[in-house]
């Protein structure tokens, strides 16, 4: 790995997407301090863990963070090694395509031969060394094939909560001992029967949302498939990337995801299977699954708890009170100084609806 890092050190950049508000993680996640800045696992936040995962592969000065303009100070506080000029503050949310285009414009201006690794700030990866080995292959493929490269996760169950990548059955090439496949199509989250078919076929991978490509390659793809965003990115590339330049770019761009706008339409897309522990941490259910367990699969992350005839629960409190569960299964209790959430872990996605309800009333908006 060291030889590749030395060869690529001047050209490989990482772009961390950190603009979400994390509504499914209320009441911990708030507008002022969203999910990616929380310490859900261990003593560091998810965005800090994402940056740490890149150490030894991407130089700190070559990490770019794209976030909401209101979170720029949080990024600066949590990632002090990131150069201020490498933090792009989005004035409005426009989904992932404009986010990636703005970063590609910045990096292509710095280095026309640059390769960018795009990854969300809030994923959990438990095998960092294997992750880096897959990234090596992805960078090599993006550089030599000039294709759009993504990482697909080998499924271990018929999951309905993830999008899927349908790969070709036959390996197109091997790079650094990792198989590289052509992508047939991207598919949306399936129903249970379809997910079972995908799982049994062996030709489907979970869509990780991690991408690798040369900045010139992705900008060419924008030119072909999203010409409006490409035109605006060219204007941005010629600018000084000051606040007003970024504002004009985002306000001019249509809101669209990179998957729908480019990946589903592009002609040359490769996928590399990632056989490492990965989770997109999409709800309190995922946090419970990833947390250390006591007896009966109960997880007390913060605070004190007693369980009697109870199993599969998750508790995170402010530590001021003892929580006692009797005859309670599959429940999450999450406490902050001003709110308490109690939710069945099978319905953890409904937390997003709680946030919507809080928006309806002036008296409850203060809890957002």
C-alpha cells in the first residue's frame, strides 16, 4: 500500500459530504448539531472517524468537506487540520450532485489530474485496513480506465433498506488483486421478495454511496448528463470560491442526486465489491445493532439501567437518572436535557415524522 500512497499522494483527494440534518436521530441530532457531529460510537464524532479512516491514504491538506454553511464552524472545530479554503459551506441544500460538482470544480482547478474519493460523513466502517485496500483498487481503476467507480458492499442478508447495484456476472479486470466489475444498473430499495432474489443471485451489491473518479471524468459526465450544473461549475472554477461565488453556484443549480443525475445514466461505471464491515447508520436501530451489548442484547450506551425480563433494548441518557425496564423488548430510550424519545426499534424510521410534527407548532419548534 505504501508505494501506491507515495505515487498518488499528490493527486488523490477526499471529499467528505457533511451537509445532512439527521432527522432520524432526534433528539440527539438537532439543527444546531446534526448527526455527523455526534459521538454515537466512542469518544469521537462520526465526521472525525471518517477523517481518521483516511489517514495514511489521503494527506490532511487534501481533504475537502462540503457542509451546510451553518456547520462550517463545527467542521473547523472538530477537524482543525482541514484547511479553511477546503471547507465549502452550502447556502442551500441541493442534494448530492451540486455538492460533488462544487468539490470537483475546486479540485480540478488545483490539479487537473486529481482523483477524488467521495464519501458520506456519517457511515460506520469497522475494517479500515480492508477499506483502504479497496480504495487503492478504486483509485487505480479510476485513473487507468477513466471511468466512474463506486464501492458496492457484499450483502449478508436480503436488506430492504438499501439501494442495490446490479453488476455484470463476469469480472472485467483485476486491479491489485481485487475484482472490478461493470455496472449493469442501479436499483432502488426493493421489497422483501425482490431483496431475497437479489441476495440469492450473487450479482447484486448494496449501494454504499462512496464514489471514486478523476475530477476531469466526473466533470465530463456533468457536461453530458447535467449540463446546467456543469455550466455553473465552470463559472465556479474560474472564481475565487468566496462565499458569494458559492452562493451563486448553489442557487443556480437544480436539486438532484448524483445517483439519479449521473450514475444511472453514465456509460462507463465500474463497481468494486467491498468485503468490509459497513453500515450507513440510518436510524436508532442501526446504532443499537452496532453498539456493545449486555445480556439479552440490551445496550446501555450512556447512563445507568436495570433490565428485568427485557431484551433487545437501547438506552442513552444524560446520566442523571436510573432507567429500569421490566417486560420491555426492542425499545430505544434516548434522553437529552430537554427531550426524551421512546420508540420501538422496528419503527425507528418514524422518528423523522416526529420531527415533522415538531415543525407544526411554534411551542415545539424550539426542540428541533
